[in-house]
C-alpha cells in the first residue's frame, strides 16, 4: 500500500511538471509560433495601449528575448522561489509561489488567488455536498425500481438539468429568489464571520450548480447500481439472509460508488480552479471571476495564474482519487 | 400431483395444505417470467422431496430450469430488479414451513440459517471489496447476536474446517488473493457457518479444474456426513452426479422428465432424454471406439415449449406410441418402480427393450 | 478419431508411419511482467517453457492440462497468432518460427483455429455468409462455382441450412455458432486445425453433436487436429495421441490407450483419477482416487527441478534438483519423470521421499489409497524401457 502511495505521488509530481510545461507552452510558446514578436507578446502581458517603455520593461522582466529553455527555467523558478521585477523607478518582489505579476494593475497574482480562494471553495464544497447527496440518492432509488414512475420522472428532470445551461438556471434562481422574493442574501459573507449568512447567500448558487451536476451523478449512480445489483455477489448477500437495505447499501452502493469517486474528484478539482460562469452570474469574487476580469481587461498574468491553479487542483484531486480508489477497491493496490 | 400420490409413503391424494413429512418438499412449482417476447416458463410444474442427510442432484442443460428452481427455494426470485414480475406458484415446504406464500421477511430469516447456497463462480459470488473473513462474519452475525470477535473466531474455525491453510492469517485476505479452489472452499465455509440443514450447490465445481473439483466434492461429501444436512446439487455433469448423488432429477424444458435413485438412473434410465445425456457423454473410464450418440436438434424455447411431450421434436422414438399422443398430450410422471419415476409415453416394455437392446450396448 | 485406421494398424506403430505435419522443438513463450514507472521487466509468466512434440498428418493430438498450464498459449503460438519467445515450429517442412504476418499469409490457408467462445469469435454485425466467406476474400481465392455456392456447401457440411446464409450470429444457438466457426475454419481446406476448447462452452447434448461433426470432417477431408481441452473425457474420445501439460511443460505424451490405461507420470495419474466417472457403482471403489493437495504453483516462479515435485507423493531429492527429460520409456509413450509409474525407476538410488511428498502421500492416504503402493499389472514391467 505504501509503495502504491509513493508511486502515485511520484506520478503526480511528474504530471505537475508536464502541466507547467504545457501552460508555459500555451502562454509563451504558441503565440511566438503563431508569428508574434517578443514585443507583441510583451504587450499582451501589460494590457491595452501601453507605452513603448512599458513594453520594453515587460519584455526584459519576463526575459522574452531569452532562449526558450531559459524562459521556461525562469517560469519554473518564479513559481518555486519567486521573482524580482524591475519596474523602472522601483523593483518589485513577487514572492514564491509567484504565479505571475500583473504589470497592468501592479498586483501579484498569488495573493489575489489566495484571497479569492475561500469564496470558490465555499461555492464548490457546498454545491458538491448537495449534488453528491441528491444525485446518489436519486440514482439509487431509480435503480431499485427501474421503469417506475419515480425513475422515469427523475431521469426526465435529470435530462433537463444536464441540458439547461448554467447562465439560464443561475440567472433564473437569482431573479426569483434574490430579487423577486428576496429570501437569500446578495453579498458574500465569509463562513468565519457568519455561517448562517454565508450559507444564505450561497444557497442559490449551490442549487444552480448542483442541479447540473446532480443530474449527471444521478444517471451515473443509476447505471452503476443497475449493473451492480445484477452481480453475483449481490445474490450471495441476499442468500446470507441480509436485509434488503443492507444488501443495497453495504454491498450494492459500496461497489457502485467507487467509479463515481473518480468522476467526483475530477469535477471538484476542476471546480476549485474557478467556476467562471457561476461566479460571474452570482457576482461572487472567486478565482473564476478573477480570470474573467483578466480576460475583460486583456491582462494575461491573472489568466495564467488561474490556469496554473486549476491545473494544480486537478492534479491533486487526481492523486486523491487514486488513493481513495485504492482504499475502496483492494484489487487496485496490486497493480 | 399424480406423481405425489404414487410415492410409497403418501397414500391417496394429499391436500395441498398438508404439511409433508419430507424435510424438503416441492409441489407443482411454477416459475414464470413475463418478458417482451412472451412468458418464459422456466419451471413449469416441478415436484420432488428430499430428506436430511441425502443428496439430490438436479441435472439438465442450460435453460432447463435447474438454477431457477434453486433460486425459487431460496426465495431469491421475489427480490431484485425484475423481482416484481416473477410469477411463482406451487408449494415449497422446508422442515414443515411453507415458503412460497410466506412473509418475505420470514423467508429471509431462513436464508443463510436453515438453507444456504453456494454458487458456480466463487470469484464473482464474493464481494471484491470485503475481506473473506468479514464476509463470513457478516453471514454469521445476520442470524446470531454475537460480537464481531466471537464471529471472527467462528469464521476462522470454519475456514479451518474447509481446509484452508493458516486460517488465522487467510481470514484477512481478499477474494482475489485466493485461488479458485480456495475461494470455493471459503464460499462453502460462508454457506455452512450457520449449520444450515439444507445446502443448495449450483454447479459448485463447474468453474474449477478437475483436481480441484475432486477436492471440493470430497469436502461437500464429508461436511454433509458431519452435519447431516440435505444437499441439492445442480449440475450438468453426470460424472459429478454419479460421484455424489443419492437421488437424481433430470429436468428438460422446465419439467422433471425422470427422477429416481442414482443407481437406477444410470443402470435403468427410463426416459429418452436421459439416454441422450448418457450417450452424449464421452467416457474417461473406457474406450468408446464408436461415435457418441448425441441428442439431435436444439434445446426447446421456454416461451414456445413444444406441445405434448416437450422432448418430442428431438426424440428418436416419438413415433412409437400410437397416434399423435407425443405431440398432443403432456406425459405425467409415472412410477417405474419404488422411487423411480419417468414422464414418457413409451410403454415400459418399449423403454426396457430400447435401453437394453439399442442404447446400453453402445455406451 | 481415426478409429478405423487404428483398428487395422494398432495405435502406436500405425501413427509412426505417417508423415510429420507439425514439428515443435523447444518451444518457449514467456509473457514479461513489467513494473514501476519505468516499466522494467521484473519477471515473466512462463506460460510455455520448452516443449517438443510432433503432429502427424491425419491424426488428432489432444492437449490436456489444468488452467494455467499453458495449453492455450501453446495453441496460439503454434498457429503463430502469438510470437514464440524461443524454439522452433516447422509446418509441412517449412520453418515458420520467425515468419512475419506477410510470410504467414499464404500459410493461413493451411493452418486454421477454432475457438472456445462461439459468441465472442463471430462478428455480430456480419451475416453468416460474410463470416464464412471471409477466408476466401482475405486469401483472394475464387472457389469453383463461386463463393456463395461454396459457402452454402460448407454450411451444409457442418449441418446448417444453406438458407442461413443471410442470417446474423445472434439468431443462432451456441452449438450452431460453433458450427459456423468450424465452417469458417474449413473454408480453405486447411491441413491443420487447432481447436482450443471447441466444445467446453456447449451443453452436453450439443457437445456430442460437435464432437461427432469434427470426427466426420476429419474422415471426410483428411484433416489433422490439435485439440486443446481441459475435459479429459472429451480428449480421450477425440484424440489419437495426447500430451499432458503441467506448468508450461509436457509431462507425458502418449497414444491414448497407453495414456489412459496405464499413465506413467504421477500427475497424469492424479489428473485422470480425479475425473468423476459417470458410474455410481464405481463410487464405492474409489480407492484409486489420488487427491492432489493445494493448487498449481505460479508459472511466474515455477518449482525447481520437476515442476510437479511440490505436489507429488513420489518426489525425492533428485526431483527437486534435476529436471526430468521427456523420454520414451515405452514405445509410443514419452514421460518426463524420475520415478514413473509402471516403468523402471529412472533414479532408483534416490529413495528418500521429500517431506512434501510424505505429506502428499499421507493426504492421499487420508481419503484413498496412496498411489505408491498401487500395484501395477506385471505385464507393464515387461515393456522395454531403454531409450
């Protein structure tokens, strides 16, 4: 088991390196391959209508004239040990982990990310709990009576849930429950300040996000349960004289849930990297909204930072999923 | 019900509500599954008895209804996804209790304690995520209000009894860490942990190698001697039947075509299908220089079971009885002698003649 | 299967005169086990680990053994569906050991395989006609009277109706699908047919139909069969000679009468005694049953010396250290054993039983008579034992 953990962790580290390389390639290599000069690229890192001096400064700070391997080295070095940027009159220290520095707003990206992360985590975690509980419950009940009225109606709703775009359900929830009948708060309050208020504000966002995901999870759980409940070991469990509830939960659900862990881990990881649309719709100042801000302002470093963060979360989630899977399914540890 | 009245023990027509004297008695069992294509009559009027300490082998090919029968006894058809659709009728008496009409929860309490089952493929029949020991502990604690520790001791004791080396260590293994034979032993330990009086084994050795099969059959025989339980062994292998059974029931198309003591079934089989099974089988114990004598054609559809005798389209002797009785009248089980019954329109003289003159010399 | 011939010529010498069609020498097939991130090879599953045998024209060689003994791998390697790790395969005088796919293509006409699973081996989207005519298309052969006519003739040959031409596999039962598989294999009039468990997925009554069919076809078309099966009764019925495999090795190779009447390798003896005999009278006299203990060891690290020594009740020190060679101890009966049954002991000086052997003998004694004290008919001893 320990060697399995070590192997997976090692693989995750490798994966992280690959991810940084790909990110670097997207943000520094691809534009050059597409024919942009160093000047043009530098301009993208500073925003609209910069002066020639600004461009030159950015270019030298990012080392855009350096050979590629040096550029990548600086990129990695920045993340690991921070970077110093010479901004004419002053120098600015971008502390490790330096996920970038916005030359436009003169703000380090990492502190921005960390300050916004609680909002994103609140959103993702709350929604995740909601969709996991409701999705799995609906999926199990549907699977136990396939073809029943309950099954058909819920699978219909689930289909609708998957098909409705976030900006529709989100805005609708917002319109109905925050403006029409103001049951829920409008401004985000940190959990540490006022948990009730925190939940109250986030509730419509959770619901909208959970509607989408729980529909997917209900379908996943349903098909997984249908398959599992036809397995031989379920028949064995019944032959032991176990109560049907125990057969379903201890034997059926346990086996059917394992693949769902995988999907769940990836979804959560992705969501922590910023729920762009949800955060925008509900005016939550989270990580995703930061990226959207960057896009609007034509400011690349925040986008680069959020991309790196999202990749980091996915890799970590992937690792956790692997470990969870091994804990759940003893057969995995072998290989 | 004719066949019941013919048994030596029961004189006259027993009324359906009579509790039988036999330990396990199945009367006119029918298990039908409605499907989109029609009603699948998996079991269509099956009756037999079994006493404690005896082994009954149910023999038949795939689709003959032998596994469906075993699941019906265990009450496992009511459950599950399609459980609602199953149409079951008849009676199943276990130790004086009627199971077909009984409260499902009462039947559940009997499952695992009074009747237990082992399956063909022990790898898929065990939960892959739980340790062997815990699966046995669970089986024990369903019916015994004891601590986990006590149950674990019992599990180790059972693993030891079924011949698993180092049971104290292997109790914590997962099913995939066992070999096929070991898994089937563990499965048997799990089935016997509550000392059930009826053990149903559904093709328990089909997935195993022949040397392991010999070990497992030996084990089942020994355990039966030790616990005095009744065993229903479902198999397609007549070799296994000859090895272990006291009585044999041959099924074809959801019905019993022949039933009797094992010696008589092998020496004086009374049904052309039984002859077909014996003739189809290559023998290891003697040189069969001649060709095998297969049954022609395909097994019957359980939706459109042939009229009259279900075997008539494949029976080489279907034209011997006068008229088209084989095509129109379903033969009932008739007593041959003692506990030996056969459902065939051929006269007993014809059957004896065909067997001794045509079939037996070629085997 | 060629009973008529055998009755005329006697089992052993009649076969010897026939021409060798397939010759396998020192055949090895290892599957590497790779581990870790670098996928270093840390070992190998020694599925087939050095076997020699010949198949003569017109005969049926049966190959038996328990799961994991390498018999199926052997079948796939000799038909070159898998590449051998070592050794050589000669077919019809030609070395086919290292032929590539292109080199094998003309030979695919002559070597055909029938598989166990009649469900998985037929493409569900193709009609029976297109499945059975595929070999013609692939080989670019235009049979006399056209492909369709030939396919219909083949369908009739295997006992199906020519009208089945346009049907799909799912419309057929298991036995019928196996017939389709056989029709496909026979389309190009192959010289050698390797059948891997051809009847084990079928019901007893259907199994007999297919066995008889294969028998008839052999008579009619002069086919040569290698039939791989775990069912010793089926193998006894269909084969002329039989190879018994254990952990990647052939432990005994003999004509069927010698093998079944007086097996020489302890494993063969145990294997055959384990088969339940469909005769309830024999149950009381099951004294000759030898109950092997435990399971087959892993083919990743097979036991040293004789691979059977860990479960053999006759094993001595030499069995642990020296691998016995497959020697012809009686005409037509080759066996790889230091202490064979009903033949001169190959290592008479080595008499001290291994502790495992004592245990195995005791285990066998618990339920049955140990084979060591099994008296063999004296006339067996008279057989010449020089090689």
